[in-house]
C-alpha cells in the first residue's frame, strides 16, 4: 500500500493542532529532564524552550478555528519563522558544545541572578550568547546531544508549518 500526499492530506487546522501537541510533548520532556532527572537548563536551553512555546502557541491559535486561506498563510509563515528562530539557537548551542575547551565562553552568573538584577535586554543577551554551562553535554541519545534532537524537532515543526502554504481544500 503506497502512501501518497492525498492519503495524508488533512486540513491545516489538524496539522497545526498536531504541531502544537508536538510542542507540548517537547516542553514536557524539558520539564521531565529538569525536574525528574535533575538536569539544569542553560540559557540557550531556556531560549529554545521559549521558541518551542511560541511555535506551539502559534500552532494552537492557527488550529483553533477554520480561518480563511489568507490567515492560514499568515499562521504558516509565523510558525515557520518561529521554528527557524528556535533552530538557529539550537545550531548555536551545538556549535558551542563542539568548541575546544579553551574556546568555550566563560560561565556567567546564574539566570535567576541575572533576571533579578539586570534589565531585560541584558538578560536576553545572556540567554542568546550562551555560557560555559551551554558547552556541557549532560545527555545523549544515539550519540546526539539534546540540542541536536531539538534542532531536528525545529526542522520538523518548520517543515510542517511551511507545508500548510499549499495545504488547502
């Protein structure tokens, strides 16, 4: 039995809701690793979680009602851009993890400290720059680190969202 595009074609509403469920799953996994396994997220991990949350929010709103084609296109573009932004943070995180030990950025103050004592713009700069904590690989599956798996997820989410440009009745 061959699977064709017509076989898997659903309304954009269904695909957006499935994408939002994927984002809920990813955020749940992040919470599991943080609260059950004791892995503290670095600033880049938190930034990736924010990107997953924003992508999921766009998908949820995009999937809540049957919008006219024009609005589906807007949600498709916003979802794609949000996922690509998260993917770019994942790429930076992977790059930092592969730097030689003497080239890794120094660890700064904890994120809690920065949030409590610095303006929001400085906090955002820290979150996007990464620290020595971001270079540490605490977990792997099939030899790939968590940011690598997150990059794959962002690529899938961006692709799913982008494909909705052509998915219409």
